[in-house]
C-alpha cells in the first residue's frame, strides 16, 4: 500500500511493513546462526544436503530458491504492460542502466576491491548481472514508486535474464578480462551451466507465476486473486529465502568463521554499488523529467539485485561451498538494510526535489 502521509512528511517506513518484513535483517542473522550451528553440530549435514541435486544444486536449496521466487512473480500483472512499454524514455533508460551501466560498474568494483580474491570477485560480478526481481517491489512500494512500472520492469528483466544471462556471464567473466589482460575464471566455468541455472531457477517460477495469475484471475477474478490469494502466498518468498540461507550457511560455516575479513571485503563494494547506482537512477530520472514515482522506480529497479538468482547461478556453476556462493549469500545481508535506508532517502527527496508529487498529498492504493 502506498503512503498516505501529507506532503513533506516522511512517514515511518517500519510502520508500513509486516513483522516479517520489518525485522528481516534479524531473521537473516538468525538463519545464518542456525545454519552455522547445524553445520558444526550435525555430523555429515553437508553431505546429506548435497546428496540429491537439481541442475547441479542440492535439492533442499533448489526447493528454497524456487519457493522464494514464485510468490513475487505471481504478483506481476502480465496483461497490463502496454502503458509502461509505451513510455520509451523510461524503458530505454531502465534497460541501459540495468544491462549496460550497472553490470559494468560491478565489474569495476569487483576488480578494484577484490583483485586478489578471484572467487569472491567472480561472485560479485554474478550479483551485478542478476537484475532486480523480488525484494525491489517491496522497497519501491514503501517509497511510493510507480507500482505498475516496477512490476513491468521486473517482468522484462526476468525474461531478459533467461535469454541473456549466460552470454553476459561469459562476456564479463571470460571475454572482457581476457581483452584487458586480466585473469579469467577457471576452466570449470561453463556458459551452459549458467544458462541451465537461469532456465530452472528463473524460467520455472516465471512460467508458474504467469500461469497462476492467468488461471486465478479467470476462475476467481482479480479482486479475489490480489486480496485473498496473494497475501497468503506472499510471505513464502521470505520463508524460502530464510530456509535457503540456513542451508547455505550449513555449507559455508568454515569459510565464514575462518575468514571474517574476507566477508567484510565482499560487503564493502556491495555497499558502494547500491548507494551509487540508486543515486544515479534518481539523478537521471530527475534530469529526464520522469516524475517522482517513475524516477523512484527507476532508481530501485536499477539498484536492486536478484540475489536469489545470483546464489542459484553461483551454486550451480561453482558449487555450494565455493567463494562465489558465499559472495551471493553476503548480497542480501547488505542489500536489505541499505535499500531500507534508501527508502527513507527517497521519501526525504520527494518534497524537496519533486514538489508536484508531494503536492498530490495522497497516492493511489
């Protein structure tokens, strides 16, 4: 639900979030701790969890990833894309930031901050390639962005990732480093492994979300679907995220506790990335006169990353105990608190730089 705060008033973000959303950073920390405890106290837990695989990912992690992706994709109104697609200024700008500028910026940050840690560097680059799809819808809504534009951009990014993620992975992990005289990834890197991971862990929930909405609206109507069905399945996205983190940290316990400094080094470039890309989106949207709602949507969809997909790709390509997977796991730990803080920033910016939006007072529900 959009804010109903009067113009110039930044209503408390936390008050508009469910208990699950409001304390998500705490739940993530708890999931990490539980995973570490399980990994240390339960003999053979890693081997057991890794015994059955789907697309080279352990079955429990595969289930967690699919569960967290489906509810968000079920929210997209796939039949209402015309007016957003017609806004060529927004579309071209979003595609340019998401698929040209942001991945290139993450590539630069990864090499600047982690020149001596190739596994973590590769994991960061993969995070940069995984564009917004899930939590960004929450941040956009809390910041009173354009909800319909957000879901359309998410849907487009989802389809684009299925089609192009593997090619971009090859470009940034092999071709470009080779061109610049930098080390490439190991010979185990597989273009097809990334493509398969994307098809399984993005293609399946995308298709399921589309079919669920189509069938649900036709049989029960949109009001029932959005007022009754979506609130019931929505929390499962976060349940799936927390379950996945528990399992991942059961695998990653030794690396995390043995090299906490490396975890901090992964976090720093992520912090720079989220803040700079968000600020660039806001400045560009303002310069293009997109208005507050679309500018905010542009900024959040540019800054937000699909860490679920990044984790899936890293695991499927490099293994569940790899440094690449650890870099993916660190992603949500940084993204969640930073983007919540950026919601406050957007609400502060609104009356000061977008007075016409602030003067409207109350937004649509």
